[in-house]
C-alpha cells in the first residue's frame, strides 16, 4: 500500500494512549524555551545538538539524559506547558483518551514540591478534556532505582491529591530493581484506592513480569516484551486478559530489539495477548502514536484486522467505564467499516 494511504488510515483511527511519560514528551524546542525563562543553561548550544545527543545503547543511557532534561521544569506553568504541548500534539493525531505517567520523585528530589508538579499537569489535563475532548487518567510512577522508603514518602505526598490520581506505576532502571522491591508500597497504594501498573520485561526477564502480577498485583504490564520466552506466562496473560502496553519506537531506540521487524507485537496478537501500542517517550524516541502504529504496521506487514485489534485493545485495557469503552470501540468498528 502507498505510504500516504496507510498514514492517513492510521491518522483517522480514534486512539487511546496508555503508556506515555509526560517528562518524555518534552520536546527540545520547549526545553530551550523553559530553560531560558528559568535562567538555566542547558549543556547543549542548539536544538540540533540536543537531538544529536539522543542516541542510546540501552535504557540507562536514555534515563540519564531524560532526568537531566526534566531539571529545567521548576514552576507550575512549566508542568502545564509540558502537558499542554503533549495534548495538542496527540489531538492532531486523533487520540481520544490518554492515561499518562508522571515521575514525582524526579522533581521533588530537586526541591520542586509535589503540588507544583501535579497542579500544572492537572490544569492542562482538564483543559484538554474541555477544549480538545481528550479524556484522561493520571498515573504516578515510583522510580525503581530509589528505595521503597522513598516510594512510601511519595505515596504520602500524593494523598492530598488522591482524587485526581488514578493509579500508580513503576519505572526507571529495571535490571537489579525487581518489582518485589516495591511489594509493600504497592499494597499500601492499592489500599488508598490507586489502580496498579508496572513496567516489567522491557530489559528485565520474564520473572519480573511474574513478580509484577503475583507480588504487586498489577492489572496491566508496561512493555512486557520478554513474555514470549515463557509459555506459562503467555497463557496467564491470555487467560486473565492482562494487557501489555508496548512501545515499538522506544524498543528500537533503546535497543530492546535491533530492528522493527523483530518486534513481538504480531506474535503476541496471534497468541491472543491483549497487546496495545503507545509512544513511551516520544520526544526522545522520535514518534508519537501515529508513527508507532505506522512503523509497526509496515515493518511487520500488519493487516487492517490486526491494526484495528490494536486500536480496540487499547480502549479495552483502559480505565474508562464500560459504556465509554463501548462508545469508542463502536467508533473504531464504524471507521474500519468505512475505509
Ligand atoms: N522504561 C523505564 N522507565 C522509563 C521509561 C522506560 O521506557 N521511560 C521513562 N521512564
Ligand atoms: Zn515507559
């Protein structure tokens, strides 16, 4: 199929994004603008040189640059601008629902208070709901390279904002920081009414996915690429309809896979796994939702039925209510019926 035809089909699909780190949507142009107004000097002299630095061999090399970039965010307006830029971008890609991560500790550890961070993000999400018709859920992620005690402090700091935080997640350096390290804080988070997800099996082994399910009791796995090496785990994911929020351009950028045609998403769909596609850190990995769909569809030669399934799976796996899910899924079915 012609490039432009497939791109325009993907553009038209109503989409849900369930795996997006707001700090990872920080485009260099906005980073420079905010650095300037906050009188911070970036270690780059141009936007081109920033983009030049975005070459990674693994997750840790990316994280070092990602945390450095986030340091220019100081004021509520900065967090608003970051979130609003993301929402306007995905609005242009026909994204209808987002469930976004933020990393409180990346900011509170530098002296920026929890309420500054969340108020900026929340104001933009509300504006996105009202002006762009994008519904949202907000997920607070614990940084797994830090201690469980530090995660408990973050949980405590979040409590005044419990009503606007829907769930907790677990991100950052995976190897050597298994889900089990956060057993108690995930239990305490659930007791506060938070839903649970965790990054697992991105660089780490399938055992980390088991731990996320059995020890943390998460309802969705972020990434989960490594599950295919373990048949019993695949069966569990299928039987319990546990969704995997996959991020194909991220996987190539961080060398989780060497080339897009090695991506496991098609095999996962064949096995009946609720696989979904998202962008992770699009400012760093060079692709928002459409690009992730497009690159995956072309490299793996996905059929329309597979593309449609991926789009529907994301709404199924979302935290929307059943009627809201049905509304979006009906729209996707109508759309594919019309092309
Ligand atoms: N993996 C783990 N932690 C992260 C990521 C990721 O892809 N992006 C932002 N924090
Ligand atoms: Zn992620």
